């Protein structure tokens, strides 16, 4: 760090150089305000605006800031409770809002009064100022000025308290240890602006910023926060340090060439005002721009002299650190007179200000404005607007005053005057250095009830007022600045609205691409904020943060807006659905018919028709038919492991029993009528009823073994089947895939065998078998099963229909057997009882009757009554239809062969 001696040598050198210059009349820019006192507070104020790095026109906000400092010092000097017996004075310089001007005047007009032994410099516009005790520096206003001033003051360990400088760089205490400010950092202002942009849905914005520390750091924070929040910057334009009007017109034109309509303007008031004028010149779509203002110009423009179009500024939303109008300032300022400030006795710039404000001539050689200013000329109330930002100026001055008062009480031990411990520091920076640790812990309440303190980075509390400019507010033309209206505030990283904004704010769209509608994916193009929309299919949802379409996983479907997936409605095979009701009706009707047939057969079990049919096998078949009709009740039961196991068993058991019985019956008749010669003993035993039942049961047992093996190798399970994108079925897994044929393959094999045998022996006399009816039943069954197979295989979308197809196929097969095999016999039993006798039952077909010889009848007798020793030949003749009435009895030996 450069030592104090080095700075002192530098200042002395500058002083000698200036002393060697001829005492020519100096520029009014050299004016300073000096108000003598025991202790001075230095002020750095933007009294004039800047134009090409030179001082330009008088600046309303600078004059108000200067007079705020004067008023606070007057109030302190009049208050015996603060610094009793000590008069506080001031020395204030004009920076013209330029860092170069600020450094020049700081070095030449303030620092020499801090250094012991420095010979004061006399200039025409500068009063004589002896070496003084300076407690610290208040200012500057812009960050660029404050940074340059802080770089110099830290070499002398002099505290600097700024009222408007907000650059984040100034929070770096390693570089700016002695810098304080009563306002927050621009990091928070950038957060507030991006919060507004996000809240309004503006994702494509433009930024115009000052090409200095204030604007550059503000832009960097906005850019970084924007990237995190998904806000794109379509255009960013730095304003040169010495801009021309064509620069601003080019900026406006470039912004209008983009889709951005929300523009953040991070500049000071002078450049913001020129930007408004450029937008007015461009016209047209420039009136659609919605400006978002930083604290550098919010509530400062338009000035009464501005000719900017209010339509350009209409709707603008501005931010500045929270502040309220300074108490008593309006009355104080409006009572200032020209007489109080003549001959630089108080405010050397007041005459220039009142001349411009009141349009009068103070007689100092300026252009004639139409009249001379009165000696008691006051500020015109119609053109005056009190700025709330002046509260920050008062807080900065009071911070130094309170720190000085605390130090005075400590070192002067309660004396109501200057003491040696303070007065000995004249011409040095020792007093100022001693106030630094006190400032770090200072905490007081200002006149508006707001707490003033500094945080760990020596910044003020984070709170912003949000203002909205509206042209419909009824104000005088000279006070258009009052059209700024407070509509909310930003605190704790959140915006809180207190009033409705101008409609233009709500209607403005600042996006590169509009948001895609429901069910559309956002396909990013060159930058994240520009995209095109792609419609997702009905079975897809918008995924990957809205950037692509994806299929839902199994068991889910897109929700109504296709923003995600929801569970598919789970259906189960139910008795209550249309197909369930149909299957239940068929099953119930089939069970009823089976019951009727069974009752008929039981009641007429001793009649020839029933006896000739074979009672045991008939009831065996009827039992299989009953189980077959029950298949749907098992398949439609709520799917559980138990119900799935039962449905597996019943699925093929019923048909197996039916067709095992039919195969046994058919083979029995074929053996009787197709064999030549006497049957062997084992064959004759096979034809007995008990062996017939054992044969049929053996055939069924094979099916049972197959099912048991299936249950062991592939245990039953309940699974969900995603047949369509709209619904999911919960059912037993074997009912909805080709595994069902494991249970049905064996019954189908029996059907084929039975059909072949019945077809080959269809001409056997009907009295002894039902091959004709069995054949017809098998033909129909084959048709049904062959029709079922393609329907089941091709129908992969509807589980319920698959189950219904299976159930109906089995039920129709059972019904066919019931009607074709048992129907004719029941009809004869009930409606043609005359035919239910031995003669009719054993007679050959009506279309072909055959007379059997006695020898043929003997052979038939042996075949049919192989276990009898006595045969009634008349009975045989009666069965065969012959007319022989002779009675013959014989007793064949077992195994004997009777030849004709």
C-alpha cells in the first residue's frame, strides 16, 4: 500500500505546480462549498451532469443531495444532545458524475486539508480553507466515482460512506476496507430484476448498461442470474463513456430487430434520458418496449426540461433501495433563497440552479431568460419534486455524525466542547481512521423510523422499492417525475406487490418462442429460449423437462395434459361386464339343461333307451358337461393364486371327461359290431361297465397328470397384461397367452380320435350305439374348436374377449354333446314313450332292416351276453327283427366258438 508520505509528496507537487501557474480566472468547475466548523465532513456530490467527461448542466438530484447534507448538518449543530459544544462544518466538491473529475478535485481540494504542513491553495472560485479536522467523506453517487475515490482514501485510512454507489466490487473488503454504504449491492438489485422478469414470464430480454464499473458489474450479475433462471439475453449494448445520439438510436434499432420487448436499462439518469429520446426518434415499435430501470435513473427522469415522449417511459418498472421522503426536507428546500447563497456564502451552485429552475437571470453573465431573479427568489414549488433517495444521503451523513459523537463521548469524557484528544488531530487523518471501527458497529434509527446499520461487507440493508411509471397520473407538466408510483417492494429475495401495475406490463410479451401447448414438446433450436413445438402422440408424454416425447412405461398412460404418466385403470375379468353376462347366461342355461337331462336319465334309468346307452358312461359324460359349463365361473373369479390353479384344472378337465367318455363309448360299440368271431376273455371284460369307467377314468387321469406337471413346473401367477395403451388387465397368466393350449391340447386330441372312430363306424345299427349322433357331435365340435383357435390367437388386444372366446368355445362344445347325444333320447323318453321298448331300441335302421339267421344271432348273443349261460333266442330274434319264434336254449362253454 502506498504510504501517506508518498500521497503527501504527490499532493505537494501538484500544489507547487499550480502555484507556478499564472493566477488567471479559473472555470466555475473549481467551485467548492466550504462551511467552517470545528470538524468538517467532506462531501462528493454530482452537482452537474457529465458531457464528454466535462461538467455540463446543473443536476437536480445533485443540488438536492448537497442541500440534504447541509440540512442534516444544520440540524446536528442545533441539537445539543449530539456533539455538544462542537460545530460541524463541511467541504463539498462537484464530481460532475465523472470519476476523473472526482479524483482531480479530491486530490486538490480535500486531501490537502488533511495533511499537516500543506500550504493551502487559493483559487478564484475557491474560498480559503485552513488545515482542518476532516472526519470522513460522504459520497460519491456513482460506483465509478466511489471506486476511484476509495482507492485513494484507503491509503490514508479515511472512511468513506456512499449513499448511492451499488457496485458489487465495493463489497470486497480486501480491496475497499474503508468503504461503507447505506444501500445494498447490485447483486441484490439484479436478483430483484430477474425476479420480476421471471414472474412476468419474460424469457428473452435485452440489456443496455453503462460502460463503467456500475454498468459492467450490473450486467455481469444479470447475465449470470439469467442463465441460472433460464432467461436469455437477446441483445446487450454498453453505452460508451461519451456517447452521441446516434449511438442510442442504433441501440434502439438493434433491440427492435429482436423479439425482446422487455429491456433492462442499467445506466445513470443522463444516459437513460438520451435513450428515451432516441426511442422517441425511432418511433413505431419503440413504444412497445417496456423498460426496467436500475436505481441509477429510476425516479430521476424525466426532468422538467426533458422532451422525451412519456409513451416510451409509460409502464416502466424501476428499482431503487427502499427510501421515504426525508422529513422536513421539502419545507427546508423551498425556503432557500438566492440571498442566502450569493457570493458563495453557502451553496456556490444555488444561483445557477435557481436561474435554470425559475427561468430567470441572476446577473452573472448568463443568457438572458426574460427577467432578473429576485434577491429573495425561491425554488418554484410547481417544478420541485422531492426525491425519496435523499434519505440515503441523510443516512450517510448521520452515520459519520453518530460515529463521531460516540468517539467524542469516549475520548473527551463527557466534555461539551472540543478536547485536546480531538483538536490535536488537525491537519491529519488520525481522527478519521479512529472512526472506522465505530462505523462497523453503528446502528441507529433515522427520522423515518428505518434502522441504519452496516452488514459484514459494510453494505446497507437489502430492501428495494419497486416503482411504476404511469402517464395517467394527473401531475403538472413540470413535475412529470411524480408519475413514478410505488407499487411494491423486494425483500428476502421475493417481490411483494402493493398496487396493480400499468396494463402495459401485463400485456407485454418478451419471449423468443411462445410456450408450447399441452402435449407438445419443446425442441430447442440455437439457444435455450428459442424453440419449436412438436405434438406428442396420444400414447406419449412430454419428458426431459419438456424437450421430448416419450412412451409411458408399462402399466401407465399419459395424463390429460400429457405432462406425465398415471397408472392405467386396472380391469379384471368380471361377471358384470357384457361378455361376462353373456358367458354366465350360456353357462347357466347349459347347467340347467344338463340338470334336466340328468334328472330324466335318473328317473328313466331302467328303461331300454337309457340301458342301451350305457348308464355309467352317460352319467360320466354328463358330469364332464357340468364341469365344462362351470369353467367361466372359475376363469372370471378374482385372480388369486388359488383361483388361477383351479381355473387351470377345470379348463381342460371338463372337456377331457366328456371326450374320454365318448371315445370309450364309441370304441365299445365298434368292438362289438366290427369284431369277427368270438371275443377273447379280456376283450369281453373290457366291455363290462366297470371296465368302461376305468378306461374313461384312465384317459382323464392322463390329463390330470399333465396339469399337475404344469402346476409344478410353472406355478400359477397373477399378472398384469398391457394389451392397449388405455387399459391394463389383471388376470391369470395362462388365460391370456398360448399357455392355455397346454390344458386344451389333450382334449382336442380326444376329439380328433373320437371323430375319426365315429366317422368310420357311422353305419353300425343304432340300437347298439350312438355313433351317428356321436359323429355329428364331433363334426360340430371340430368346427367350433377350429373357429376358436384363430380368434384366440389373433385377438391380442382384449383379454376379456379372449377369455370369453375360450369359455364360449367350451360351453358350445358341451352344449353340442348335450343336444346331439342326449337330446334325441330325452325326446323319445318324454314325447315318444312307445318307442322306449326293447324292440324299438334294438331294431336296425328304418331304411335298412336285416334278417339275421339263427347262427348269426347266436354269435351276437355270445358277444353281447358273454357272461350269461342261457340265452333266449326269441329275445334275440325280437332284437334283430326276425320272425322265428322257436325257443332254443344253449349253454356255451366259456371260450367256446360257435360256428354257423
